[in-house]
């Protein structure tokens, strides 16, 4: 009997120890999870830099460690897509290009209670799908006019298509082009859509009813404008090989007098040439006024996160530090107050130009569709074919049929 009682007591003690051990391990895992979040950022970007700069202060404020997963742009989409399909929440927070939001909308936690009053113009709209705001803006980029202010007097800075072409013609010399045309890759698509905005497009690629609208006159006018400039003697002959980087190199090497380029290229040009030689102005206007496509990024809380409350605190914390992006390489941010304040500082004049561009009625985001990558390939072909001499109306009609097939 004594031996039997001893066996029972030992078994009970072992069971208790095992139960206590499991409870302790489980509690430890839960505690560790509560004390960390993993954030996906683009490697080498301002997002990675600011995430690293603020990680210690966020931990001090919340007790939560920030684990930064830095991945090259080309791999970010695939990484998110893989973990979402596998239903494995590897990231609590992800930094996303606006063109990815539609594809990942179902996997992102809405932040509909966010105070959007200080979002830069267009950023609430472009971050919202089916009535749900999917993240806090990190920054936005739009094209502005960057010009040689030592060569182009302030009263001659072009504001319209016609003035732009006239100044480009006037500025050309044997050693310098008047301006450039983006005919390569996604930059070419954004330029095409910029001009379509300015020519009166209502909704880019799709109208408000979801119909493909690229055979509308605004798109034909945009392509005619690009072709005219590409064929003119005031632009380099290799437009089909020119995008943002190539245009910037020409500008900073003194080979072109002005360019319509992404706003972050302005502070880079000032650094290269000096503040006395570089100026900037809002995007030019077509028949419908100033207009541009926007390139925002958002910081998003993933629905699969097991630490959503802390993830939400983190994106709110980073939004409160939005002004810190202005101290980093691109000098772009996502809050109106930041642009208004930093625009008063020498070297940040591009923020005022962007603000005026974004406030224009015709500035709008690219379509929020899951098939954007495929549609963009079609539009690259549209620009390349048009610059190569193809009939513009026929090219647009063919592209409409392709996009409609993709969208089905």
C-alpha cells in the first residue's frame, strides 16, 4: 500500500511539474511575442533607415522590440504573397507600395479610426479600398518641374504644355538639350498617365464605373505630346532608353536644361549642381490643368499578426515621426504639416511644388486593381509603340482590348 501511494504521489508530482513546465514555456512564448514585432521594409530605403533609428526609442516607450526584415523591392511582393497564401504571419507590419494594396487588401487590418486630417492630398483616397483605409502614409512622390534657374529666368518658367515646349526649344544648344522624354519602363507609364491627367482623364485606365477608358481623347493627347517632344530637336534621340535615372544624370551633368522628374531628384540635383543653379516648380498643366500620378507608400498592420495592438501602436508611432523622413536620402514625407514646415527651409523647395501639384483636381492615383503589374506591361508597350511611330489610336484600341481581357 505504501509503495502504491508513493507511486501515485510521484506520478502526480511529475504531472504537476510537466503542467507547470508547459505553462511556463507557453507563458514565455506569449511574453516574447508580446515584446516583439517584425516589420518588413525595403532594403536600402528611407523606411529601413528610419525603422532602425526609431527602434530603440519605440522599445523604451512600449517595451516592445522591433525586428526589422529588410528585403529588396523586387522580393517584397513575393515574400508577402507567399506568407499570406501559406497563412503564416511572418510580419506584423509591412511597408507597401500603393500598387500592392489591392492585391493584399484582404490580408491588411483596416485603420479606419486613423486621424487623416494631416494626410497629404490624395493619400487618404489612394490608401482606401472598399471603404477601408489600409495604412498610414509614409511618403508620396510625384513629378515636378526641375530646371536650371541660372539659365531660365523665374518669369520664363513654363506652366503649360505650350510654354514647356517653347522653353525647351529656346534652351537647346549644341551641348545641351531642352528637356527629356521618359520612354522606358514604369517611369514611361507614369509620364503617360501624368499627361493624361493634365489632358482631362477622369480615372486612370478605368473610369468611375470600372470601364477601361484609355481610348478617351485625353490619352491620345498625352501620347501625341510625348511623341512631339521625343521627335523634336530639343530632346535626346534615345527617349526609349530614358527614365528617371537617365534624365537626372543628363541634368546633373549639364546636358539638359529642365526635366519633369520625381520630386526627390530635386534635392539630389541641388547637391550636385548647387542651390544657385537648380529650381523647381509644380507639374505643368495641359488643357485640364495641373495633374500628376502619385507614388505613395503605406505602413500596414497585417491581419495575421498575433500582436495587432502593438503593431498598430507602431504604425501610429512611425506616423508621428513622419517628419524624420525629411532628414533622409529622398527628402519626401506623407503629412501636409511636414511639407508646409520643411518647405520653408532651403533645399526643400520641392515640397511646396509637390503640395501644389497634389492639390490640383486632376492629380490622381493609379487604379487600385490586383492586376496592375500586367496592365502596366501593356501600357509600357503603348508608350514604346507610340514613340516608335505606331498609330496612336490603333495602339490605344488594341491596348484597351488587352486590358479588358486581363481585367475579366
